[in-house]
C-alpha cells in the first residue's frame, strides 16, 4: 500500500443507498488524500450554486495519507463541504482517535449526499455500511449522543467502535456548528456541522479493523523515531511552575522567532491555553472585540488572572490524540466550578482560542465562566471562536445603543458580565430570542440587523477570526484573506512560518527574520507573499496527510513531513516536488470558490482585523496592514490573476487541474 486505501464511499441519504468508488492512483499522485481528496470530491460532485444546506451539497469525512502508517502526530480527520458561512469550500479538522477508523473501514473518504427525512446515523465495519435510525439520539448533546452510539454498537470481545456526532447546534442548522468526537473534540469551523444537520445525519460510527500501511514502513518508522525523540527531549516535567511560561514574553521583545521545537516545550507542558497571557502582552491576542487594548482595557494584572495556565490546577491528566507523542491536550475536572448548572465533570481543557475568546476578548475575568462556556459549546456542538465573535458583536451593539436590554430578553449585555455572557451563549446555541439572529455568525447577523451593525461584526469572508491579531502580523492578515477557507489561524502567520524553517528544504521559500526587527519584512510584498504561499502549500500537504499543526510548527527537521510522504507513497519526490502538490491543492480550492460565485476580494478582512482605522493605543497602535498590494502579490506569485484572484488558464493547465476537475469522472474511477 501507499498510505491510502484507494476507495471512496458515497452515501446517498435521500435514497438510502451506498456506492463504493475505486479511485485511480492518478488522483492520489496529484492530490494525496485527506482534505485535498475531500476538496476534489466536492469540486467534482457539488453543482455550481448548490445550497450548502440543501440535498445537493456533499459532506466529506476523510483521513490523511499518513494516518495509520506509523508516522507520528498525523492522526487528524477532516470535514470538507460547501460552507453555509462562506459560500465557498468549507473545511474543519479535528484530533482525538476517530481518524484511523475511517481507513480501518477501507476508505480514504466517506461522502454524504442527499438528505434523509428522519434522523439517521451511518454504521460501517468490515462488512460495509448500514444506515440506521437515530431518532432516539436526536436532540442529545454531543457527549451523550457519542457515548450512546458507541455503547449500542459495541460487540463483546470486539474492538470498540469510534463515533463522531453533531449536537443540537448542528441539528438547528447553526452556521457555527461543528462535528464532535472523543467527548468534546470538535471539527468546529465554517458550519460543517450545519451541513451534517441539514442531511439529518446525527452521527457516524466506524468499527472497521482493516490494516493500512505505507510503501516503506521501516523508513516511516525511522523518521518517527527521530521526531519522537526530538520532541520528547524538550518536554518539561509536570512540576514546572506555570510562571516560567512568562519568560516566553521576552522573545518578542528581543524580536526573536523561536526555533519550532520550542513550541513543543510550550504546548506539551501547558497546552495552547498556556499562551494567553503571553499573547495578550505581545499584541497577538485581540481585546474587546478587536476594539480595545491591554493598555486601556485589560491590564497585565487582569491577564494574569485569566491566563490559560491557571486551568492547569484542574487538570487530571494530559491528553494525546491518536499517534501523538506530544500531548498538548489535557483533561480537567470542572465539577466544582461556578456556573456549572449542567453537572459537567471531566472534560477537555479549553484551547487558547476558547480560553481567550471568553476572557480577554470580552473583558471577562471570571475563569469559571470561560471553562463552563467552553464545555457548553462543545456539548451543543458549536464553534467557540465564532460564538465568542458573535457575543462580542452583541455586546458592542448593546453598549452603543443599537440593541436594548429588552432585545436581549432582559440581559444586561455589558463587557465582562459573565452571567449575561453565559445566558446569551445558551440563547445562541438554542436559537432562542435574539440568539437566533446571531446563531449564523456576524456576517448573517449584520445582514439581518442592518449595515450599522457591521462595524461590530468582525469577520472575514463569513468566518469570525480567531484570537490572533493580524494588525501586528501582516502575514497573518494575508493568510486570512488569501485562504479559500478564510480567517483561519491554522492557515499560518509569521510566528508559525518562523518556526517551520521551510527555507531549509524548499528552494524558493524565503527565510524568516529570526532575530532583529521584522519591520522590513512586510514592506517587501513579493517576498512576504512567497512566505505566505510556502506556508499555505505546506499546510495543504499537512491536511492531505492528516498532520497536526502543532507537529509541523516544530520545524521541518523535527517533523519530517516530506520524508514521511515519500516513504509512505514510495514516490521519489523532493520537497520542491511536494510543494507543487500543495500549490495544486491550493489552486483547486480557489477554483471551487470561483465556480460557486465567490469574488476573492470579498474575503478581504474586516477593517478592525487590518487596522482600518488603526488603534490609537496599545501594542498594535498605529498599525494598518497594506492588505491590497500584499494580496495582489500573493495571487500573482500563485499564478493567479493579480487583479481578480482567479487562477490563470496557464496555471490550471500546468498543474493538471483542467483534467482533474473537468475530465469525465469515469476516467478516475474503476471497478
Ligand atoms: S499536538 Fe495536541 S492537537 Fe496535535 S495531535 Fe497531539 S494532542 Fe492532538
């Protein structure tokens, strides 16, 4: 085997039929599998103009080429579809233990088309797929529904199945809804859970046991050993005081990008949440719905009060996703926190995004409220980033007199009001009262409420941005605008690029400035855009492989993605060759958006994300990102029209996309 199964399962939920497609090697040679196979299948199967919540949309659930081959930190699964939030290609990925089960059933990808009349779930094992009734779990929260599906499909003496599910958020078609597995891990972004809900598909239960291998298992193992030993060598013992983390604040002051391996020190010890105080004090973390600053609104004292490292006092154990040697996750016991009216006990600790979204971003200093909201959103199956953005918009609308206490059903929607924030999150998740207006995100809420609300509805291309301020990092801003799935922090940024050290293996990737002023970096649009393209193409490869972002930002020496891919597929390719695959995938995703009527300029970020106008105080004061010339430079260097963002015919043909996207499907399938 070459890391992939060579098969796609398509489930038609209207007609309750399943069909297996054997896919020719040509597709994998050009695109690998994982998210890119999902984008290809969506490109091939979703007609232009299809309603994202209609039966014509296709939801792809997929795992990567490297998953289950013996490589490490490569166990993510991906959901790919047409997004209701952006109108273009939608994508979200997730860790936990679910990914290997897709390939263990014999498939690289399971696609869902059509729409069931009643709630159903898919069960699949070595004997093939069965569509089953899910009426009894419709309405249940994600943790309960997942456990029920696992329990009722567990056969004594056999391996336990794995499941992913939507929560009430997905059932209610919230454009913020995601898909959950492993008791609260979530593929959260761009409304992939709403698409699943629109098909009345509550869950997917996988119980296959088929084995998967790469072309050269010994070579894969060799690189896995190197990766694991390097990462484990820098892990700190658990008794290291959280306060040590604050030393990290010195690095940006010294204008230094750390070697990527240091991200393993940070994340392995404290998890992503450990970065919040650091992020706030360096200007990385947006404050007060992107309108405030630490200087005026959220002092260092308040930051320290809600720093993510505080939650470690509740941590009972570290958590590792499938094939991870890193373990940035952790389980915490929140049974005794305030606000816990749902009786939650042992849960996943919040990631940095959720942690900051519900503290500094909303000027909230009540950590317990944040912990409760994080778990509540996971149980309802909605994205914490988008929910936090919607709450920020609602608070500003209230504070500025556009919405009243009556509009919020009696809630005083003031900054930092933990009780009101919790109640409003519940209204969003349940589509109650004005919560219904915000349940599809800031862009939709602005369309409903009126253009005067747009100032407070911070989004780019229909996606609420994460907790990474792009004003001090124009690379980040360019990723937000350039990516076909806009406003996602997992696309890249200068900090990440500095950690990856791609220039050591990719001939055309410009080196990052590691020490010294970075001011000059973003004035050279051409060079800066090449860094963003290198980061984008590499990320596409990682998503095709099933790689985890926190693995590959340890740097190419510590996370040998290129070498693993060559060993798994048996194809003798250089890093430059692999980056052509990344370019192809990036261009294919852009073509999906063009086909569905997206103007690439419409992904230009909200003014607040790019300093239009600039803030007057704080770390990002006076900064405006020259996004337009940067975007043009990126499009030009990607071989796309620099004025429109549409890939040129020459680029399409050079990358072989004219054939991959337009030749009859029969030419790519057999059997
Ligand atoms: S680094 Fe964290 S998110 Fe990534 S695979 Fe490991 S535990 Fe999961």
